[in-house]
C-alpha cells in the first residue's frame, strides 16, 4: 500500500499563493538555498510518483521538462504523474495517467497498489479533499519566515478540523522549516 504525502510551501500566516499575478510574486525565492533544496529532495525520498491537480500539473509541465538536469528536475520528470483532470486527452508531460472520473475512487485504488509513495505538491483543492477522506498519511509543510497577510490559503474556512502528530523538523540556513506531520484523523475535542 502506498503512502500519500503532501508537500506545501507556506508562510507563517498560512498563505501558499505563488500563482502568476500574485502581488508578492516569487516570495520563496530569497529563502532558497542548496541546503534547503537538498532537504526537500531528501524528504521526497529516492523513489516517488506525483499526485497533482490539473492546474499544478499544467504549471509544472511548462517548467520541469525544460529545467535541465538536476536532482530535483530529474526526479520529477521520471516520476509517474497521476492527475485529477476532466481533460485527460491533453496530458503530455509523462509518464502520466489521469485519476478517472471519480477522483476519490481513483486515488483509493492507486493508494491500495504496490509502488512508491505518492507526493502531492500544490493542488490545495485536492489536498483538502484527500485529508477530509482520510487518504493522506503525511503532511510536510515547508514554512518560510514571512507574513504575507493576504493570498490563497492552504485550507478554506469550510475545511473540517484535522489532527496531525509531529514527526520531525529540519531548519535550513535561511530559516525555512521543513515540518513533517503524520495525519491522525478528525480533531477530537
């Protein structure tokens, strides 16, 4: 059985926005470092497949195949990409497969197979749905020492409370924290 592991770049106040046109642009750039990249690559593991929403897939398909050789680009390009989409015929960056019409059942079926972990980047809508359905095993938050105030949040106000258990943390030289949590389930109060 595969694990589903969510990775997300996030500000201290919960903003994940990095889309084109966002007023603060590439806010993570000043905090990037070789040590940080190495930590992310290590957190991914040596073998993984990608689980992506369509918007993230399209953004990444326009960048990673042309990024040149690097450990990050090589690992992302070789990974099988499983995509939540209603337009499977237009998927070109491969190896790639769509999750089918019923995305939750597609993910459940995929999770029950043997294979490498499934890494989910970005895709905040898919993240919320998979956490709500109890399909996520780990959450890795890459936390930047910045307050953005406004922008897209990882979870909407309608998201149901979840409990996470701390697994580990790592700090980069620029103050970025890689916090890993195990998904426990619904929050018990």
